[in-house]
C-alpha cells in the first residue's frame, strides 16, 4: 500500500478510536463526523458538557487502552431500514440525518456500511486498519478543542470538535509538534500586536487596523509593486467600491459568488460592495472604441474589496473580509496572450527574490462549475501551458481548481517552517469579454472580442504581510523594516551627538529613532533586539571624538565601529539590492 494512502487510513482509524474513547467517557454523546485531514484527524461531538483542555489527556489515555486492547475494525452492511432503526435506538440524530442524506443522494443503494470498534459502532465507508493494535501509541496526539457548526452551516447547532495529529513514526510526530510550537511563536497576530504593526477589534470583524509601523511595511510593498508594474507597461487606475447588482449579474458573480458578497438596499435598488475589481476595469475599457493597434491595454489597481467570509473562518490577516489586492487586468489580442502571460511570469520571478522566497507554479484547470464552452477552456489552458514552458517554468497541475470564468496559474511559496501558501494568480478569461460585449476593430475593420487576463502578484496585501510576518518571525529585511536603525547614546552626555546622527539618517531616508532614557545601556539594547530593529548605532565618548558609530547588527551582534558615511553606504546598498 502506498505511503500516502496508508497514513490516511491510519488517521481515519484514529478518528474512530477517538470517538470510541469519547463514547466511553460520555455514554450519552451524540456523534457527528470524523474524517482524516492534512496531518491528522478530527471528530465532531454533541456532548453533555463543554470540554476543557485537561479532557484531552484523559481521552488520550482511553485511546491508549483501546489501542492496546487490539480491537478489530469490523465492517457490516446494513439495509437502510436496519441502519435507521439501530441509530434511532442509539439516539444518534446526526447519524440518522446522514443516513437519510445518503439514501436521497444515492437512491439505487441498498445498504450502508457501519464499523464496530470494541463497543463503539459508527456509520462509515472505511477503509480502516485491520485492528487498533496496528497503531503506534507514540505517533499521535490530541491537540485542541474548537467549535464547529453541524455540516458547516451556521444555522445549525454548534458542536465540539476535537483535533488530533498523527504520523507513522514517533520522530515524525515530534518534528511536527516542534514545528507547531515554532509556528505559535511566529503567530502574526501576536507579533503584530507586540511590535505595534496592526491590531484587530471585535467591533469590525475580519478587518485589520493598521498602525504607523505596519503602514510603513505596507507602503514599501506598495511602492515596490508599483515600480515593477510600471516597468512592465501597466497604467495605474482606481475604481469605486460599490455598484448595482446588475453589474454583478452580468459578470456572473451574482450566480456563482452571491453568498460571499455584501449587499445593500437603497432607493429600491440592490447595491453590492465589490468582491472583485474586474467588472469595473471592464467598464473603463468600454468607454472608448478600441482598435487592434490599441491593444494590449494593461490596467493596475490597488483594489479595496469586501468579501463576506464566515466568522468562523476569519484568521487575522490570513482570512479577512476587507482586503486590498495588487490587482491588474490586461485586455489583449488572442495572438498576444502567450507573450502577455510570459511577461507576467517574468514579473513574478522578479518580485519574490526580494523576500528570499522561491515561488512554485501550478496550472489550475477547468472546474465542474464553469462558464463558457469547453473548446474555449481547452484553448485557454493550452495558452497558459505554452507560456509556462516557453519561460522554462516548472509547474504542477491542480485539476478542476480554476476560477469559474477561466483557468489560472497559481503561485505558491514555502515559508521558513516549510508551510505552503498560495499567493499570486494569473487567470485567463475568455468569458467576461463576451458577457460584457467587449470589442475592438481588427485589421480588416471588423469587430472582434479581446482576451482578458487577471493577475495579482502579492495576492492581497493583508495576507502577504501576515505570511511575511510569520516567515521572518517579525524580523523584517532592512528595506521594509518599520524601524531600520536605533541610535543609542551611552549616557545623557552623548544625547546631542546621537541626535545629530539620527537627523543625518533621517535626511538620507533611513527610518531611525533615538530615545531619551534613564535605563541602562544593556536594557536599551535588549529592547531594540526585542523590537527586532535591524541595526543599533551606539555612541559614546570614543565615537563622538572620532565621528564614528559602534554598529550592532540584530543577527550578528557587534560588528565594530565605522564612519557614519560608511554605514549610510551600507544601508543604501541593502535598500537598493533588497537583501
């Protein structure tokens, strides 16, 4: 059996063992579902009391006993009437609902599968291990308790979800738990609060409040992106935040995306806060008649958009309702598509080295819920594939993961902990130009339909900054750091000299601070280290006499005295090279 399949079966079997342990602890428990997931498993329960963290240790001990007892995973096929009778007798309303769902969705099925593990019987297709004795006692751990709506619907009852992680060996488990501990230290929400970058407030869920230091990072990223887009021939625009829903019906978002949109009633009209920028860019394209000589047209926009994400899915900067995209849309001739995609790929390959990150590329193909003709999709996927190959970009395939209006290239990165994040997208769109009746006059003077390309390189600023915060653990590279230098006088006698140095740094656009403080030199250095400031310039009597500064690097420690001019050159080079 292949390793990936084996680990999925192990994790699913552990979900059943967990459920058996919960049944032993709470005989009146009502059981939801318990699938295997990435790195582990979970199970949802309706319990007579709220679980506390200490319950996880108790349940783990019960799981150990069940595993040592070497219970078989015994499968039986029951008729629907037998299954309904058994689970009704067991007072399991969620299982009864699932049985009815299975019957409704698969009317030709005659039976449903159940599995017995010791005294616990569960509705399940399997597969499972042969017995609980195959499970390594030291290869799994219960990690947390959370709430989860039944069937993921907030209109349903909130159940209690127990999560666990599981691997084939104890070493793999230890490595993963160490990574989780490191991830907790790198949590962007905590770092953002500690460093004064951004905050979140219950009065405005899913929206970040950006503090001055956080805006410094934001502005550096924005200017970097704008310069690069200008280099590649983009023109910057800005569009409104709201439009009548007739626009979204025409774009297809109303049919495919309505549940994720904020709607407002005004003067008998329904308005929507924009979840995407593309329909607005299309309206701008339509303002004037275009010739084939006018194409390609490349619009870029710092687009503020709103998406009605479910409250339970919000997660700091990584999943928000109010987000900002470095968005762009290209309108081009069919024969220009591959060249434009290639240019976007080159731009992506210029962005990420500035952050010490290597991008990975994936071609996402036609989903089941798509607009347009299959032949158009086939051509679009071929265009993207050809561009990737011509640019010598290695790429994987994400089957059925395209947008509803076109296939796309997804760009992922791997952070310092080895976690994958999806950021940039390049989407090819043959559908919206048709829906909006976009035209240009071709070489023969006849009307033709342009191709539209959607592209975002950071993805969203919020998500990108959240990922960078965790990737660097708050220790940002010099060129985007909120405070790059702190000048630290040894005592009050050297405050004036320190102020002169600080003023010179500011004149050269170096973000520096100097504090008047009665605290010891050691404590001020520790504070600067805690705030993750890149350089500390320490000045005392020797430095004042020789017109130098004693330089302390955040990572390397003391690196010696140097003339301020030499330090400024060092700083200028780091900003220019973005290292």
